[in-house]
C-alpha cells in the first residue's frame, strides 16, 4: 500500500484540531456534518482505536482475534481495516493498523480478510500502533512514532500481591465455599434476574445488549454468578467510564490522608496568576476538586461535541496527552452551577492526585498500594497515556469479582477486614446528588450515578458505577447488595442502552422487601 509520508499531512491535521478547539461554531458544524472538517483526525482515531482494542484484547484480556473482531471491535459499528492491513507482533506485544507489509504477523486468520471492511480509508493515513507495557496495559503511540520508541514508554514493575488467590477466602481471594441461600432469598427470582440479564431480547431489551458476566453479592457472600460464552471469572475487559468511580475512590484516599481538599481550588500552576499579565486572575482558579468530581467544573464541554476528533479520544486512541486536553479549556459557566458529563473533568481530578503525590513512581504505584492490593483487586489494570498519566476516565481493565470488591468497600462504609480504607465522609460525598443536578433529576454524585428522580421504583439509596457498553457495579445498602454486570453492548445509546435501574428492580425481587429508602443527602455538602 503506497503512502504519503505522514509529515506532509500532520500540519493539516493539527491545524484542524486547533481550529476546532478555538471556534465553537466549527465544532458544532463538524458534529452535524462530519467528516467534512476533520476527516484526517477521525481516520487517525479510528485506526488507533482498532490498534488499541486489539492490543488490550489480546495481551490484557487474553481474548482471541476472532472474539475481539466479533465483540470488542463491534462497538458503534466503527469502520475497521481487515486483518491483511493489521500486523500483530506477539513477541513485543504490539499491534499496528494500516500496515500492509505483513512482515511480522504472528496472529491472525485469513477468514477475516474482508470482515467489517468499510470504505473511506484514504492512502496516506498513518499506521497507528498500540503497545503493551508491564503493569499498565496497552497505550497508543503518536502517528509519527514507531516500535523503536517502546522502551521509552512508562511501565510499572511490581511484585504481585502475596498469596494464591485461589486459596484465599472471598472477598480477599477467590475461594468461595458452597453455601445455601440465606433464609428469605427467593432462588427462583434470583435465577429469573440472571435470565433477565443474559436473555435481553427475550425480556424486552435491545439485540445489541450482550451480557458477559452477572454477579450478585448479598451480605458479603456471592449468591449468584454467571458468565457468558468465552468468559470466566478471570476475564478482564475494559471498564469504560466505570473507571471514573475507581479514580474517585483513589482520590478519596488522598483526601482522607490530607493530601487534597475537596473545596480548595485545583492545584495547578498553569492556572495561577500570571506575571505576564499584571492583575489578571484566571477564572479557572475558582474550580475546586468537588466541582470537577461533580461534573460541574463550568469548563467548555469538549467530549459532548467532538470526542473522537478534538476530545479525550485523542488521548485514548491517537497518542496525545490526556492532561493537556483536560487543562486547555475555558470557563463557560460558573463552577458548580451547570452539570456536564466530561471525561476531562475526571482527568482533572486524577491530575490533582498526581500533583499531590511526591514523584512519578509513587503516582504509578498508588492505585495498587492505596487500594487494589488492600482489597484483593489483583486483576485490575489501570492504563496510562504514553506520557505516563493515568487515563482513569475510561482506561481500566478488570473483571466482575474485582468490581464486586470495590462495591463491597462502599457497601461497608469504607471498611475492609476491620480496617478503615475510606472515610464515611467520602462515601457520603460519592452518593450525594451534585447540586447542579437538583433541577434535572438528582442523578449524579461524586463520580457515581444515582437513581433519577423519575424512578421511584428503584431503592433510592442505590448508587452505581457506570461505563459504556453496560459496565455496572451497583451498591444497594438497604438490601445489603452489590450487583455487577459486565457487557459488550455494541449499540449503546438512547433506547438501546442496558438500564442499571431496571436491573436493580429485577434483582431485589429475590430479596425480602425492605422499608422504602430515601436518596442519601449529606446536608453539610449542599452549601458547596
């Protein structure tokens, strides 16, 4: 395949990205009539996404090429290059998309020669590469990088947590003794909830809803666990935005230890008063950590406009910096007054955590040291961009049991094995409606989702992580429940998305009826 050198096309791509960041009207037009203005960027992101998903699917999830093409890469029916234009280097654990040379293909199937092939790929679009790095999973390289740059990328080499999890009792390990269901639990109703989760079409769901795993924990014990084809309790898949709740938990540890303060301005030097402009005060100095975690920063809403062209998808799939994208936004609303769901708001919180820690190594080790190793989340792998910044708005791979452990930490008010890992105040923050949602449903807290006010049939004290393609770890304190559903839903969106609220309604049918629970409100937080 002939190719125009990328260096010729790069200025055009970068200029388009800069233009979209600067001119809102162009961004809106691009959303409505894409790919008129941003075709180059979109093609780069598409190839990078294919490389990234293949890389993590193979080297983190342990899935086959066939499974990845049929399931992970079916998301949004994105256009794919066939395998004849993909190189998979098993030895170096790398994937290259757009490479038709086939000189180091070690995995593949000729049966995929034309699978999901779509038009629109122009000659001259650069080869996109994703590479696995120890302890951090796969990351996407910039278009002008090659595999020769791999050794300069971050990695995290740490000894595994001690002990054999298969010989350690749940929840610290995976040894689950057989027990009868507790008295009062309806086995038939519990099985029916499992059928509801897996047979989506038969229960009124959309055909695109594909359940991988479904797990119910009651009073600390696993009372229901089921997996779909080619999946078991060890299978790690992408959390998507459920990662935001993991990020919030880690930030909560730092707040509890006094390293950060919810109601202090975000600690970024770039937003400090500038000596170059005497008297100028950057309005972003008013944004607190609480604002960012409540999705109420007031900053320009990038991802809701053009995520795959100018937003966080550039750091996920095109090799740009997640930090620069998060920082480079102007204020469009008073902080705390307008709710807008932004990956970049989460990444501001993660950057605040990095700023509070002493050095790069401490930062990279922090998720394991502060949380994962302490509660048995041995299979959870958080990812970074190529600059070494955690992309915890989406880029975490884990399994159903590890998410259940996270849910149990919250269900137990931050206690684990008699030790307090997270303060009750942080748990309260996570499940208190963000003030900016008061008039639109009270459905979001501190990087956790809450039942919308229009769903009184759901226990009102329930709260959940939530990620694209149907990733949920749901806590229902009034029923002493944690419910985990992992999916590979390939057409998530209005009218087709898996409903966590419906899921809770189905599951609680199996448990003794509880007094009506109220939505949690921490009154001392409402003034912020």
